[in-house]
C-alpha cells in the first residue's frame, strides 16, 4: 500500500512502478511523452510499463485510431482509449490478467506551437481496473494549458498524468480526494481543468454536475458549461466557431417578465454589435471595424494579434466570433470582467 503522506511526482511514479499489481500502456500525442517518461526515469519501469507510443504523424495516427475526427477532440481520445485498451488485454490478459490491474493512459494535446499562434489545450483519458479482472473505469479530462512555453506545458502534462494514474488507483474515496490528488503541484497556475467525465461502477454514486461545479469552486477552472439539453461538454467545445453575447444576471427566476427582459437585452446587444464602429469583446478583445459600403452587410477590420505578430485586413459577419487583439488599449475597462474572480464585487461566471 502507498504512503498516506503527500508524495511528489517522482515518488508517485515510483510507488506505481513498485506496485506489482498495476501494469499498463501509454499513448501520447502532441506534448512529448512526458507521462511515460516519469515512469521510465524513476526506476522499476518494467513493473508498470507494457508499452509507450506516440503517433505524431497524421497518417500513422489515422491508421491506428481511424480518421474523420479532429485530432485534438474527445472523439479522437476515445478512439485511442478503445484501441490501446483492446490491444493491451488481447496481448496480456491471459498471462497477467488474474493478478494484474490493467490501465491505459492516453492523451491528445495541442501544446504551444513554434509561432505561438494556437490555443494550447488537450484531452486526457485513463481506463483502469480497480481489481484484477474487474470492470473498466474511465476518466476523461479536458484541459487548457497556461504556461508560456512548449517545454513548460510538456512538463505540466507529465505531472498531471502521473497524478491522474496515482489518484485513480489510490485516492478514489471521494470526489474531493480525487480532485485534490489530480490537481497537486500543477493545477490553477499551470493547467485549467474545465471538464471531467467519469464512467464505471466506482463512480455511480458521484454526481457529475456537482463534480463540474466543484472544479470552479476549488479553483481548478475559470468556468464550466451546463447545457439545457444533452450531455455536458467543455466550454471551448460548446463555443467552438460560435459568436457569443454574454448577459450577466441572476437566472434563478422563472417568471415571464424577467424572461422578456433578458430576451430584449440580448436582442439589443446584438443590434448594437451590428451598428457599432467599435466592437468590444470580453477579456480585452478589441477590434476596429467599419462598414465596407452602404449596401454591404459585412464589416472590414484591421487588427494586430501580438501572438502572431502580423496584421491583416478581413471581411467578416458582425455576429461572428472575433479573434483576440491586444494592439490597442481597450477603452472599455470592464471588458476583462468576464474571467473568474475579476469582477469588482468578486463574483464570477
């Protein structure tokens, strides 16, 4: 049994390596092989590591996991998880199954690229058994990486991955202990976890929506997303390639008068965006826009993105989501108030 004391990443990986009941595979794409590296360098890796793989090339990745999905997406993550788990059991279940708790760790990540033009984020998954021959359990995470360099983001992924495997085997008593172990030494300052999905008998009594809300209250995420219909998804997935108008307010009421007020507010905001010469967006997004012609419904913009270091001129719909632009100081000092803990009264969204 592992120590009840808090362990650093090195000792967590070593504890797993010395536990003769745990054995599994690692498939990592997009941020090195930092999770597997921890187990390979601390000693005793042959007791834990069945295989490591990193299918960086798109054609190789498609051949292993299938094509048709975005490479950094839940669909790709689940395809990787299914493939690696099936292969692991087919190769080792007969010889090691009666005494082994198998696991497959996978991730698909878009770490900071060389030009710094991408949005660093990723999907991380773990499938594992709590007893030899027992049913599989799944943990799926969506993360946003906050470190300023690719090397630091790879390092953070390594720590988070070791935390996830260690916590899955040794700290599943409560959702609080699970999230605390997951976040140790890396979350909030370096990684934001804005989505968790759990599957398996050990999680049947855990309230998924409460778990998502706890991500915000525990400081692991700035925001989570609760759709009115269908399953929960990360905020970035729900807003992918969509224009957004935020209407701050209290939504505990259900009477029609308040509903009409919010409907009118949203309609008015959209109209203001269509008519405005200057458009202000959350978190200091700032774009200068003007009509291209009296009969042209499009707007022409000139903006500079400091992360890309180039300028361009583009025509776009006034309701399309606009890119971040920090080339001018925003005149609207409250535009950054949409991020957690940045409201003057310390409230959040």
